[in-house]
C-alpha cells in the first residue's frame, strides 16, 4: 500500500526485444496499479532527457560512433544518474514501472560480442556467486528490481510488428542474438529467489503480473525472473 506512508513502492521492470510490446504493457499496467490505489510512475531507460541520454540517443540514431565499451558504460551511467531519484520515489511510496533496465544493458552489449574480458556472461552467470562479468560490474549497486517481467516474443514476430524504427539495434539478425542472451540471463540468473515476496511486501499484491495482457495477439509468453544483482 503506497498511501500509508510506511511502505515503499515496488520497482517493476519490463524487458524484451525491440517491438516486444513493453510500451503497450506498461501503459496497461499503469492504470491497473493505480486502480489498486497505488501511486505509480512510468519510467524508461535509456532516459534520453539527460546529457548522457542525448549521447546515447545520437549513437542509436547512427549520428555518432562510439566504442562498444563506451556506449555500454553510458547506458549504465544513464541508470546511475537516475538512481537517487529512483530511491527517493520508491521510499516515498511510489511504484515505478520501468521500461528496460540492467538486463537490456547486459543482453544487448553481450549480443554484440564484446571481447571475452568484457563479455563473460555465460561463464559468469553460471557461477554467479563467484564471479561478476565486466558487463555486469557497472550495474552493481543500482537498485534491484522487485519484479522483472520478460516479454518473450519470437524475433521474427517482433520484426513484423509495424516495422522497426531504424535505430541502430533494430535489425532481425541482431535481435536474434539479443534474444539468445536474454535467454542465457533467464536460464542462469540466480535461482531460488522469491520474486513475489518483496512485491507483496511493497504493494500487498503478489499477482501484479495480472495487470499485463496475458494473451496479447503478439504470441509471446511472459516470463518472470529475479534480479541478478
Ligand atoms: P528503447 O527503444 O527502449 O528506447 O531502447 C533503445 C535501444 O537501446 C534498444 O535497442 C535497447 C538498447 N539498450 C541497450 O543496448 N542497453 C541498455 O542498457 C538499454 C537500457 C537499452
């Protein structure tokens, strides 16, 4: 209950390929949660309204070139620059629905095939407790989500939906690789973490995913996975 002043809000993350329906789902989830009496805000990463966000936006529009590691760190920096506001909001009882977060950071950068010193996701996630990859390291210390919902859509189906907008990563071949890396994250993220508990604690509703569109004509399955950091 976000209104009694004692409970914090929940951090709910939506992840998926480009054109997987995150925007539709967030705009559906927002009124659903508001209907439960919660104070809710929609956020998204990258947040293009900051200086770092402008650099990211220009890179995505192919208007600038950046080294793969540089853009990886800019995406992460873009989350860091919003961290304290995020914490303030959550502590004041506002639930945040966030369109993309660290999982996008890891899945997209590792799909680019950064060299092994930077991209040891397979190795590192399979032995998560012992080793953190360089791709994940910049994410450590960001706020862990209460719930991460992955909208699992075949890359071909996503590509069919109204076409891609022409940004750098919106290509079928690349999206296939991203899907593989999301799958690795999903299959290897620390198991045994109870995703419902913190959400229930925060909102009193363990079944918040009910607010999503379960059988949206887009033929995806909704998977829920826990934070890796
Ligand atoms: P958007 O279309 O959701 O605004 O995201 C822009 C692109 O940036 C999208 O192709 C996913 C990608 N991305 C990353 O590569 N790393 C990240 O950390 C984030 C948040 C997005």
